[in-house]
C-alpha cells in the first residue's frame, strides 16, 4: 500500500507555523507530510514514516515532500508571508547517508531558494556518527541551508554532544511544553535549555504550544 501511495503521489503537506512568541509574527513553517489512503482518509506520519524507512522508501518520500513544497510556494508566501523559512524533516538514517544528502542538497539548490530551507534532524543523527557534522553539514551551509535539532530532550540529549553540534535551531520536544505552567521541574529544564542554546547561538523553538496558559507562561 505504501509503495502504491508513493507511485500515485497520495502524499500532501500540512504547514505548521513557527511563531515569534513576542511579536506574534509567523517566521517560518514546517512541512508535515500526510498520507491519504485509497478511500481519501488522512493518515498521520506515525502510521507510515518508520515503515518507509524500514522498506527503503523514505528517500523517495522526502523528495516528494520537497516537490509538494515547491508546488505550494506561492500559497505559502500568500498565507504566511513572503520569504518565511520552510522546515523539512530528514530521518537519522538519511542524515548519515552521504549519497542521499548530496542528492538532496542538489535538489534544494535547484529550487533557486535554498536559503529558505531548514533541515530538521534528531539528536541521533548528530551523535550516531560524526559524518553528518563533518562531511554533510558543510555542504548544506555552503548553499545556505540551515539545520535544526528536532525533538530535543527525548533522544540522547548529551550536553557534551551539544558542544560539538553547530546547529542553527533547537526544538524543545512538546513533552516539556505540555502543561508547562503546572510543572516547575519542566520549567527549570526549559530555562536551562534556553540559556544554553542562547549561549551557543541557537534559536529556540517550543513545540506543541496549544493552550493560552502554555503560551502565557
């Protein structure tokens, strides 16, 4: 079914805004892939991403997402504001595959606006090997693509690893953000991550702010 869905291009993107918490301005969007089954019912990524990685289909799916983003670029600009950044997720396995990353970097460069893109990878991609940091990241930076550490706090979360990672953005996992106004220990962790990220020159994104109370905190 997944192979057929790729062949029929039944994947589409939802675009989640990244909002400046002070100005309320949308500064970027994250492309979130959705699969529509043969009955037209939407499937969330949790139902198919790991399978796509296991079956070796994730590379093709990632290129489909980029194609979808580029076909929607005018709508993105009209709805969210001209020139907002666009974040794309790359699996850890892909991030440490030089052949895929070189091909994907070439595809990003071919958009003629690679500086608008931010690649989101998990901590695992950075600490599994040094290949991403030493061999792949410089090529992305050369064409203007930025890099984000996704779901920070749920993976390795090694502070020693952070000293070697030269990412542009760190995304705090929503598990720390949910009901943050009620959880003093999470508040302390959040403050520590924010302080550390600022010292290292990384923008901080809080994932999954869904209530007024969370936003106000």
